[in-house]
C-alpha cells in the first residue's frame, strides 16, 4: 500500500497527519487522491467513516493558491454538524499555512459574523445548501471563480430534499471547475445529477456495501417496544459506557427517551433537527468534553458524527437499511479502538435484521434478556376468568387472582358492573329500612307519600294507584282509609266491599 507522499501529498501535510495518528491512506483515499491530483472529476461511492473527507481535503490543499483572494473551493454538505466537522479538519491542516482561510456557512448562525469573515478573503467555504443560496442572493459569496466543487453525502442531500438547491448552487459555478461527488449510495437521481454536471468523471467504488469494523462487537436483543426503556436502562447500568450514542427513529422518540433517561439521573442530552444551532453546538461540545455520556440522536442529526472515545452504540430503533446500520455503529470502534453495538429488534423487525445481515454478509449475535420475550408474556399472563353454568366463577378466576406474583389482580367487566350496582344501591338506600318489607308471596311492599301501601312483584315498578282499576286496601277492619288518607265511613266501606264482589 502506498503512503501519502507516493500519492502526491507534501511532506509538510504528511507530518501533520502523523501528528493526528494518520499514517497510511484508506482504500478510498488511495484510489481517489491520484485522480483529484490530476484534475479529473470523481464520483466516489463509499460509506461514512471510510476516510473520504481526507480524500478531497488533502488534494485541494495541495492545489490551492494561497495568494488568490477569491473563493477557490466550495464544499456542500447536508447538515450543519458535517459542515463544522469538515471545517475543523481543514483548520487543523492550514493552521501554519499563511494566506489560507476556511469558513463554515450554515443556518442558525449569526449572518453578520459570517459576512465579516467573508470580507477577509476566504479561499475555502463549507456550507449547507440553504444558507449558501442565501449568501448567493445577497451577493456576499461569489462562486464565479471556484476551482473545486465537492458534493459530500449527496444521497443524504437527496433524502432531505436539497437536490434542487444543490443544482441552483452548481449553476453559479464555472463549467471549468473540478467536481467531486461522494455518496454512500448511488440512487438514480444522483446518477442523473452527476451525468448532467460532471465531465468525464472517474467512478470509484470501495466495496459495494462495506461492513462494520472488525473491532466492533455486535449484539441484537429481542424486545418489544414498551420494554425498550427498561431494557436500555438495564444495559447502560450493566455496561457503564464511557460515551454512547443512542439512535432513535424520530425526533419525538428522541425527546421522549431523553426525558426518561434524564429522570433516572443519567448524564444525557438530545440531538435532532428541531434544536437551534447554538443548542446543537453546545450539546456536541458537552459530549466531546465528556460532560454528557449518553447522546440520544436521530440519523440525520448525527450524520458524519466523529467523536473520540465513543465506546457504545445503541440502536434503540432498528435502522431501515444496511447503509444506515453501518453508519450508526461506525460511531464506535474508530481508529482501531474496540466498541460495542447493541440493536433492539421486535418480532416484526426480524425481517429487517435478516436483510441487514444478508447484505453485509455478517451474523449478528442474538440475545434475549428474559423479560422481553413476547411468548413468555403470554405464558405468565393471568388466565381469563371462566364462568360456570350457574353464572358463578369457575376455577379460572382463582388462577387470575392467585398466580400473579403479588400484583393486584385485574378486575373483569363483570366485577366492575357488580361493584357499580352495589355502590348505586347503597347510595340510594333510605335510612329507614323498615319501609322495605317482603312478604311470603315474594311481593315487596312500599309506602307512597299518601300513606297507602301498594304492592308490586319483586323487580317490577308498581303503577300509580289511580291506574290499577281498583283501590288496593289492606284488611277489612274499621281502620280503612281512602286515597286521600281520610277514614272510610260505614257507607264507604260497604261500597268498597261491593266493588270487590
């Protein structure tokens, strides 16, 4: 394998690389740098973490004119984090080179500060499409003399929806420029873009789907969604990571998990697109400084994230494809260090996990910690109450209340209705229970406001006395009374007796 000097990189820059611990070029650097040094357009397909950043930074610095005052190199990236990371790599290498300056241009940053630095004759601009177009419309960035154009993470710019903006930026550059396009995948839209705006480009592919580093141990743990939080907390307390990145599918799930881990007193923070740029930079600084040990993030926000000391990666939500899987777990095990990647998957996710293994030609170790197996839940779940033929509960109800390991037994719908009826009955029960009298015939006697006692079958509402067709009187003694409560005379009693006959 040739070294950097054999690729045309100057000894000054090579010595700086050695100071950073970079001694030999990676496969993408070895293949791309010679074509870039010759001035050819390059299309390079390589995964994140393969060293493609130096594949375009090093030849650009070699060919840059430090005496020119205009923008000579433009690097377009999909995210602010990636723009800052590339800018930092440039700054490390140009620290002792006079007349060369670099500026990161992205949304969420003070425009006035960017304008002040642009007036100092910046040769290298690294930025996101939206803010670059803003400066172009303001006339504060002139791209008419650009010699080098780099489209980094082109597939992610397509995914985010920046492709039209990228084409608008390309039109502002001269056709004589040298163009370099780097992408982990090569969708049809990216191929069309390359054919349209590149000249006799050299296509480089470093392994169609490059697998994870050998230094990263991979484990897949079977779980269900509602058990993920408890499982993650258990694993974090067990493994005690120095620095860990936890990937979630959406911004909402990132925020929810962040609140849960924060409530458990973990040193954690969140990283997603809804945060302001100042907040995102603050989060990354705290993570790099070790003030935050657990970083919960989305895929896009963590794109190109390169932090030294990340020992663990947790895929809280399984990635949807092999490329995303490689990108995620590539946050650990960098520069030959060891790392651990743990992926949660449910029964529904098994096909996705199998697809990842097949495309990467790997076998991920499967584990089950015991409290997340769906089948075990079915075995330990309380039995449904069984009704006997006479309406009572059978032995099934005993299983429900007796074998639940001390947990409060679940109430059935019948239990709730029975309790409700008892509650309503006791609520409406009169204080004087003597009003309710039950005779041998099963009829219940009640007293109405007039004082006349009427009877009705048990459970059936009695009709008013005036609608029954005859007056109900109790006994035939001389103490009989009419409907108004007035005592009946002899004549009235005789009439009542005749009516009964």
